[in-house]
C-alpha cells in the first residue's frame, strides 16, 4: 500500500463482475490485466496532477 496511489484492482471483484456480465473466461484472462494496467496508470496520473505534481 502506498498512500495517495492506486496499485491495482480487486481482481476477485473484477472477475465476478465480468462473469455476471457474461464475459467469456478467456476474454477476462486476456483483457483484465491490460485494462487494469492502463486504468491504474491513468488514475495515478490524474491524482498526481490534482495534488500539484507533474503537469502534462
């Protein structure tokens, strides 16, 4: 845990949500890690900018 940073998703919850939406397991295995990496990066970037960090 790092204060003020997102490290990752709750993959159990993400898998359960995908399953509930009918997403095939193979698609979940292929797509969720990639989507998670992009979302974590963008969330941390937004948090950094909103707290006076890098601009751009």
